[in-house]
């Protein structure tokens, strides 16, 4: 049927109708009856331009490499051998039939990356600092040997100072690969011989998003005996609360699981800006009825997606969370009960566990202080029958019998014979008593209540101690209460009949931690807080745990972020949201999740050739080696609770570090004031066992820990190699101190050194602060950065579109690949090739100058091992003070001798070593037998043919693809056989069924070719805590909740309570609010808000940048064009008006640490009293000389300084024990303040 | 001298005009544009641009009548000298004033509006200068010669126009111009200079004015060409099938 389409004359009008109708007389083309369309024959020659513009020769899959959580797979287009542009891949695995897809993934930053390939800042050739190169050529021609030549230069103070002072002042000249590698190899050789291998450090962050590239240098450094520096804690991305609560580094849901949440709080995480490709899940879930709340101090981009916005003042998030916790406890645990919550916390948290109360005789009568977990050791009492690991088997009360009960699943069951088959959360018929309030007692007599003293930190002085009552009982002769009872006291939730002062109601502003109390601190209305807390918990009750909090850098980068996170995680844990799809915490800050972690770790740390590797906590490393400790003038006591015992009195942060190193809590490199190679020789010469020799030497004082005298030349770090990293433009808190003391070049340090009476007591103080400690700084990069311009050797690296590698993130459960769209252009090489080149250059020098040596490695007490039981009850005992004997591996570091064949390093790097079959591969206390995998690799990647060498017949790692295959073959997530084997091993310990989780994929093996074809979903493995079995979305701890597998903590449950001596001293046994550090009080900075002649004082925050984060950098021309361009500081219109600053004015920010010159972005989006200087703007684009010092201007970290929190360096005790990037002091930077003023001088460059 | 001014120079300019356009189209097809600044400012533009452009249409029309149509033709259709003169002066003045005022607004805008000024090239400035000179001289000729009778009586239809037609017919008679008043001479010379500049300025947009839009339906379909798409030849094994 045809219909006449009437011409709507109202649309065109008579004139246009006539005009178009007239056209037919002048053309052969047909005009349609409705006059809407014209049909022409041919005439497409104009298309040729567009056809040519978008034609290409090939499309290659790759992604963006160092730390992009998105890790989107991209199509890289190549035309005539030139990378032309990139576009989003669309072939992700499905997230399930009833939910959106992963695709679309990608953001403007990632789409701008291909600019770097041919950018003006691309590093095309090796560069060496000119003055150094001249010296080296001269010395080598004179001495004939590279190592002697290097020694000749660096041992001459005058020449050494000359090239160090030239750092950062231009003068990099081209060198050949051979020459650059030779200088590097000579320096390495000399440093090992003269000072020791632990004076060499390597730094490359975040392996997950290019594991092969990370492993390249890490393998090289580890095989040498150098120290790999941690990054997760250093970046302040590690939420220390995670080890504290979960005993897990960090495990979080994939973004697809946001869809499952019914209630979502974005708390300090600006999802649309920093997690752009995943933000769609959040927007889509709203259509499913999800309620979205945002907590952010500024009108951030994510606020516009939110149903409600809680603008809490910066750094006060814990106050808000505590008030929400108050409401949840009051309404869901006291006034009313929810069965789901009650059952959950009984089974999966430490709330029912018994805590002893310590009696203190005070002036106003007897009070009590929360003490330690009651354990089986106390129960045994004098009976003499002490069970195995009794001090690590905490106790709860069985509500049915009112008798103490030692549940399975604690740390004491995780190791040792009697724990086999009992490390699980199965409580049998036992019904744990959550509270002693009104609980039956065996003799119906002993229940009573006492007052406990609880510190608060929002006020100082006599009011800083709260006295609140808890119900108690006497068990095994000790007065005890439950963790829940203490929690209720801490949160101020009263119950009739208990002594002490509790909150009168939500409106009681005088009582912590009510909604009204928090309002005066956070500025958020009390009513809104109570309502949202209620909604959050009610949603969790209705959905059985589908309430989620996405947390981020905004809350995590504070000095006290561990307490902030504990207050927030209390909300998700007490409401039964952890271990539930759609619920719990979701922390996406920094990227820890190399899903094939076992294989990566073997490769990266050379565990196939020698163990243990040296792994260092980077924050402590730079705190000492950049001499920032020389400017710290406060006691750790300053951080202690008002009712502290005085343990920290007179203890500086550096003293705390020295103690931590001495007791084996945390690693410390360089370890001793002697070359560890010489130390091993000395031990051999003495005829003693090496460990015994060291212990004796330490005791008689002939040997000292290097960290007790960091300014002695023998204790300097001598060499630093960086790849995939930009320490001096991005992560180096206290940038000016780095420049001054580590590099010995110009700096803008404004601070004064600590006066004698405030200096650390256990350290040697040298009057002359050294400058230029580092002999060689070598950086591999594809672009010029703040770090390369300060480096002595710059090596040209391939970009992410020019190499083979693999990528995984915590945001999505699949693995995919990097592939070279073009070969590395000019003289660039992949990281893998570069380190092999360096190793091959080094090998002959190593053979000649070093040979085979024995290296004495001091290693800390490790998490996920029996060593975590070194400190019963977390009672600190210092062998130096005579409180215990020095026992390596128990009360001090392990001391292990490792053989190093320096002539064979290059061969070993290129072959998978024999320890794989001999010792297996261990992750989180599960050891995998990989004999079968090594045999498979022989066939897959080929073997080394080198008769007579140790590497003969070993799988060959010459190529980067071989490294990728090895990583995947040796990991459970990518090899179903290993996953199943690991679960079977674990079953023996837990006695529960687990292996079925992986059995569906037992025969599956993900190969590199698979990852090239499309992103491949990974396999459920005991390496992680969540399950993807059956294609479900990844959420952490689902194996724990569903299969009763314990958390890796003291109780095996999620911990609200921490009982280590130091935690008690800091007043942090329970979640608590600690305000941001008071820089006025500690360092004498002006008060926030004050306006003086120098400008206005504001809080200085360095959040992530919208225009440069994760997948590209600040210098990208496209992003510079889209943004303001150049260094900028965001400030509020109110602050700007105080000192006459207008938008785009040049301003200067000054504090004791340094100076920054930038432009002002004045916006009412910013709250008063706060400025943002976006992270990592580098010093390369539009950075003029400052008015204050006349030196070229400063980066965001010029105003920061390392602030080290002592609770982060606790070790050797249950979940508070070291593992690389699992626990360590954070390099936080949020508590800083600065003075801002308008620039008066014209800008000069 | 007169041979150079009225024969060689005009033909040179004409040659540059023709060859220049061909060159520009060949090598700068994507630069063939008005370089519109409407995005940066449109309040003044909305006033100045139509004034100028419609004024210029009148000016061009007047030149076509005055230069190309011989006097005998207008006489033949019965337009006597007085009526022709009246029409030419009134029409010319209106169109000229429109163009000149429009131009003044546009130049003012270009200088005072920051983004527009930033988008102004050196060639734009030269072009504006020459264009202003040409229009001003033309106005002067109309006013001085025809209205105020300054410099004596001169009928360009007997002199300049005849020379111009001889120039177009490639039989140039330079003597006709030597007798013309200085105003006409300068106007003609400046105009030829403008023609020589033309292909290298934004004036090329005159030849791509979108008049076709007046009669064009909304949607234009072009069927596929038989010729290969793009400029590269199809590779072996990748030849197109079907049509």
C-alpha cells in the first residue's frame, strides 16, 4: 500500500517549496516527492579525503600501562608504519545476561595517549649527564677499566659533587647504548663491591598494569641483592585499615558489582573523573533504583550524579562515619535487632570476642582500660595443658552455657599440627554471646559493670577522656567484656543501668560520637547523617548486605587514614555487607591487584634462583635517606592518647623506625653499617654461624643497624634505578629534601633542622647533613619527566603501544595484553630488553670484580607465616633494652645467607631457575607444586642451551612473551590446575570444601595468545578472597563468608578491635575520630584561615587530576589544550578575595617545605579554607622561577613532607606483620597547609 | 608608462587572479574558506556583515551596468543620460554607503574584539586595507565626479568603460585611460591590485557562496561511485566485489 506523504507547508513555507520545486529544472538528480531528499548519481570524489584520513594498515590490541585502573583494551591503528590513533575495544567478556556490559570503556586521557609516540618530549636515545660522561671517558682512558673509572670519579669528593650539582640543570647528552650501559654496569659493580648490594634500590610501581615490564627491573635488582622499594604504602594508596581489619592487603569488588548494590556511598572517590571507564556502572545502577550518596568537601564532578551530597570538611570523614556508626548501633543493635546483622557479626567479626580490662588506680577511683584479647593461653591458666599456639587462639563466650569457648579459625589454627582441618569459621552449635549485658552467668552472680576510660581526640585537656560503662565478667581470673560492649561504649551508645556518661540522644552535641557532635566538626547537618545512616543499614538489612561504600584517595591520603577507614569500614562490616555481592567497601586507590600474582612474584623477585629477596618500605627509606628526619621536631608521644602509658615519650619517628627494624617488624635497607657481602665473609672467618655472628656483633656494638646512622657515608643509598615511575615529579613527598640531600642539587627547602633537645635519641646525629648521597640515578622512560631531567643516565623506553605485556586490575576480572603496534622506534627498547642489555653488560664486570659471593640478608617477620606469631598479645619487647633475647626470626629480623654469582646474573635473568620445582611457589601461605608447569613451559617457551651453565635446560625467558607465559602458567587465576591444587592444599587446613570453586576450570590455561584475541576472564583462585565461579561478579571475601574460610587475622574474623601495645598507646583499639594533624602546633605554620602579610593560610590538598591521571600525563598536548594548561591551584572565591587574587593570576604557595609557582583557578566549587593542587603536574610545562627563592618552581610535592605514623610500622604480630605492599608506613600528604599570595613580580622563566 | 599601467599591469593582475585561484584550489582546498569568526562574536557581525555584503552586491551590480553595458544599449531602451545618471548616483551611493558602513563595523569589530583580532592574519589586514582604498576611491568618484562636479565633467561611459571592454576583448586601448581623471585611474589601479590579491585571501569565498542551498532539499544522497574509494589503488586480493 502506498500513501501520499503530504508536504507539510508549515515546515517549509511557500517560498522554499517553490525554490526546491524549481530546482528540478536545473538538475538531472531526482528530487523526492516530499521535497526532503535529493538523489544524485555518483559525485563521491569528495569522500576520498575522508577515506584516506581514516584508512589504516593494521589494528593492534594494547592498553595503558602503569597504573590505570581502567586498563581498557584499545585498538591501536597503524598506517604506513606510523601509529595514527586509538579507539576503544568492544570485545570484553559479558558481565552476565541480566546486567550491563563492561563496554563502553575508555576515556579522553587514554584516547590521547598515542600523542606520546612522536611527541617532542619523547626520549629517543640514551642520555648521560654531560659532565659525568666527560669525567667517565677521561677516567676510563686513563685507567682502562670501567669499574675503576667509576670508582675514580665517585670516590673523588670534588668531581662527585660537580656532577651531582649539575642534576636538573640541563646538560644531558646523547650516548650510545653500549656506553650508557657500561657506565651503569660499572656503577653497579663498584657499589656492590664497595658498599654492598643493599645500597642499590629499584623503584617501579604497580605491577598489575604491565607485569612483565615491572618484573624486568625487579628481577634484575633482586638477583643482584638490591632492594625493591614498595609503592602501595609509599603512594599512601594502601589503606592500612585493610591489613588491620581484614588481614588482607586490599581486596575489593570489580566495578560490575556496583550494579548489585542497592545503596551506594561515594566517599572521597570521584568516580566519573578518576574511574571514568567504570563510572557507567554507577549511572546505570541508579536506573535500577540504587540510591547514590556523595561525601566530598567540594562540589566534585560526582556530586551531580548523587541523590544527596554530604559536604564534610576535609579530613573529618571519620567524625561523620562515627556518627553514622552511633546511629546504626543504637537503632540496629540496641533499640532493635536485625537477625541478619546479629548472625553475621557473630560469625564473621570479632565482636563476640572477649577483651581483658586493665585496672588503673586513678584519682577518682578505679577505672579500667581496654586491654588484650583473652586467649586460650590464659584459659589454660595453671592447669599446665597449654594447647599449641595458645596465645593466638582468642576466646569468646558461648551464650548457651555462658562458658568460654575457643573457636576454630584463629591464627593459632592456621599454623601448626593441631590446627590442621580446624582453620575455619564453623562454630558448630556454639552461639557466641555478643554482649555480656544481661547475659547469663554460670553462677548467676558475677555479672556487673565497670567504667572504662576511652580517649577522644577532638578536644584536648582534661575532657579528652570519656568514662563509659561496660558489662563485665570474670573469666580465668581476668575481668573481661566483649568487643561489642566496648564498641557501644566507644560510640557512646548507652544502655540502662550502665555507669558512665553516654550520649543523651542524637542531639547531644557534647557527647562523642552523636550526629549533633559531628555537625560542629564536619559541617554536615545532624539530621541528614542520622537519616542516611539509617537508610544505609536498613537497605543492608532488607537486601542482606547490599550496601556499598566506594572509598578513595580523598579519604585515604590522610595521616590518620587508617582510623578514618576503620570508622567507615565499621559501617559496612557491622551491617553484614563484607563478603556479599553488591556490598562492602570498594577502595580504588592505587592498583595492587596483579591477579596472576604468584607467577609475577616468582619472576619479579627472582624467587626461582634465590630467596629471600630484599623488599623495602619506601616511605621509611626516603624518610631517612632524604634526611627528612632531620627536620621532624615532634615526639611520637604527641600522637598518643591522653591516657597513654608514656611508652612513646622521648621517642622520635626515626627512633620508632629503628625499633621496628631492630625487632624485625619492618625491613630496613641498607641493613647494617657494613657491606653484607663482607659481613658474610667476616662471619665465615669467625667460625660462627652467620646469624650468631651478627647477633654477637650487634650486642658488642661492633656492628650497627644502618638506620641508626643514616648520614654515615657507608649507609647511604648509592644507586637508584627507576622505570615506569616518576619519583621526582609524582610520588616524592618532600621533593625539596630529595633534591637537597639525596641528589645534592639546588632546592628550596625552607625548614630548619631540629634543635638538639628534640632530636631522635637512638640515632647518630651528624652535624653536617650530607648532600648528594646518591651516586647514580638512572631512569627509564619514554618521555621527559621531572625524574629524567634529574637523572644521570636516561634510557629510552618503549611506550605501551610498542611492547608485549599483560594487564589486570581490581576493577574488572579479566586479563588482556599489550602488543606492539610498531617496533620500538629510534633507539628505544622495551623494559624487558633494557634490563637484559644492562645485565649482559654487567656480567663480565661482575665476573671479574665480584665473582661468587655470599650475601647476608636480613628479612623481616612475614605476614601469612608462622613468623606473625612472634609477638604474643602484641606486647612489645626490645632485646636491646634487655627485655628479651635477640633471636633472629622471633625478636629480630631473620638472618639468611644467599649465594650470588655475579658473573651469571644475566644468564639467570634469562632463564627460569630450579627453585621452582625444588621449593614451589608460595602465596598467602599456600605453596604450589609447579613441577608440571615448568615442564609445560619448557615446551611452550623453549629451553636454554648452555652446556655447563646452571641455566642449561631451563625454560628461556629471553623474550617478553615468554615472561608473560611464565607469569600466567605459574598462577592460579590463569591456570585452573594450580587454582584447584591450591584449594586442595587449603582444604587440608580448613577442613571445608573449597576446590569445587576452581574445578570448573581445572583444565583451563590462559595463554598469551588468548589475551591477544580478547580480554579473558580469570579463574577463581585461593590467591584472592572472592569467587568468580559460575561467572558471578567478583566481590571480596565471598569465599570467607560462603565457605567459612577465615580472614588472615588474629581471630580469623574481621577485626574491629586491635590490641597491640602501640595501637593501645595511640588510643586506636577501636574506630575513633582523629582530626587532621595540627601543623600550627607541630611545625608553627600559621593557622588555617589566617591572613597575614605573606598571604592567606589554607589547607593544601593534592587530589587527582581530571586532565592527567593513570593513562597519560600532564604534558599531553591534547589534555593541556582541554584544561587550563600548566601548573594551577584551585581555590575558593572567598579565599581569593581575602588576598586580592583573581582567576588566572600567577600565585605563589609557600610553606616550610618549599615553594610553588602556579596560576590560580578561582572557583566557587571549592570550599573556603582549602586549595587543590592537582597531583603530578610535573615541572616541565609552564613552571616559572619563584619570587621567594628565584629558583625554578616547585611541584605539588614541594610543599609536602613525609609524615610517618608509628602504627603503620608495627610488625610480627598477627595481621600486623610485614609483606611487600601489604603493610608499611604510608607516604600521606593531605594534612599539609600552605600560605598563598598573589605574585607581584613579572613571571620569568 | 601608460602602456604598463593600463595594459601590462591589468593583464598581470588578471593572470594572477586566474592562475592564483587554480593554484589555491589545487593546493589549499581545505583552506578555501571565509575564515568565519562568527563563533567568537556575532552581535556586531549580524549588523556589519549583511550591510557590507548586500552593499557589495549593489556595488558589483552597478559596475556591471556601468562598465559592461555600452551607452548605445541604454540609449536604445530609452534611458536617457539624466535618468541613467540619477539611477547610478542614487543606487551607487546607497550601495556604496552600505558597503562602507558595513566595512567600518567589521573592521572595528575585528580590531576591538580580542578573539577576532587574534584570528586575523597579516593577509587579512592587507586585504582590508586595499578593499577600503578601492571602495573609498569608488565612492569618491561617484561623489566628486557625478555629484559635486569636481575636476570637470567626465563621462566614464565614454572613457573607462570603453577601455575596460577593450581590455576584456584583449584589444586594450590605453589612451582611453590616460584621459580619465586621477580618481578613476587610482580606483582602477587599486581594484586590479585587489584582484591580484584575491586568490590569496579569504575573498575566494565569493566563488563558493552557498547559493545552491536556496533550492536544495535537506538530504542529499549520492550513489556509490564506480571509481575506487580513497586515493590508493586497491590491493591484490582486496578488490571490491559487486558494485
